[in-house]
C-alpha cells in the first residue's frame, strides 16, 4: 500500500475505528513511517478541532431520514422575515465552513521535533560547565580547532570578525550517542544561544542544504546540513531570535 492510498483511506478514519480491519494495514504503514505518522497526527488534531466546533450545532431530527430516503419535498412557504433570518444564518454557516477549511490550508502547522533538536534542547537546559571559557573569540576558535573531536568532525573555525552580534565566549567537545559534538556558547549581553556541530554521518535523514526551524515550548532550534556537517542552533525564544550571523 503506497502513501497516497494510506492517506486516502485514513481521511475517513475516526478514533472508534481503531480495531476495524479495514484500517489495519494503513495503520501499520503509519506506525512504520515517521512522515505518515506526522501527517496522521496532524489529521487527527484537525478532526478533533472540527468536531469541537460542530459539537453544539443542532441538526433537525428529520434530516438524516430525508437524506437516506432521497427526500424531495416541496419547500415550505416561509414568511419574508423568517426567510431573511435563514439566509443570514446560512451565510454565516457557509463563512464558518470556508474559514475553517482556509485555516487548515494556510495556517502554520506544528511540526514534530526531531531527536537531534530535542537533544540540543535537553543538553542546553542541563548546561554542563564549559570546558573552555574565554571572552576572546579568536582564542575560543583556536581551542576548538585543536580538539581531536573537532578534527574528526572536520570543524575548522577562522578568526571571527569583531562585527558579529553574537560572540563566542566558550566551548566544549562532548559526545552524543558515542559521537563527538562541538558545542559553542554564543552571547550578546543577556542573550545567549548554543551552537552544536556534528558529522552529517551521525544524522541520518537530512539532505544536503536542508534547513528547518522548529518551535518547541519556549525553545526554538534551527537545524541545517552543509558541507558534511549538521549544525543545531538553540535558544529560548522565537525563530526571529536566531536571525544573526554565524561565527563559521
């Protein structure tokens, strides 16, 4: 079953269908495919919002039987003032439906956070002591370049220009899952961010030139892949707080 078929089938899925054999194969595909899982989670969230929106809408009891029987009755004569009320009510309902579908089509969707981005947030929250601290950015760059872990990743810092808005004030070379990671602390007054650099061979699933920014609670992480390296820039705040020149 290809992805298009899975999505077409699960468009009609409801929570009470969890044990329906008709959906079993499609649900197995979702469980095995992170992309499908993210799409399915988004669909379920939207369906929950729609259900909540229409929960209090009162439907005349005869509507269901009329639909099932193909009912074609002569339209009742409605007094002019009531007719205007129904037209207005119908217009409002149509606008509500159009608004909800437009919201689904164009509103930004929450994206699932990657394990690497989650690890960057967790590591930054714990904030172990830096192995090297110095307010001379050139000295920090020199220390990083001399570390075996940095050399294994292929990290090579040049002397950062003094015009950078975020200065390097320290660094560590740590391990994530047994792989070396260069951690650089960036600061401008009370504003801080952490840059993590690792080999792209330790980050499967990203293609060259990829760039993704994810908001997670009060954290924001930008993940990029370039020249054989994956870089994660993490800070507390919003995506615009990461819009500054990097020291690389």
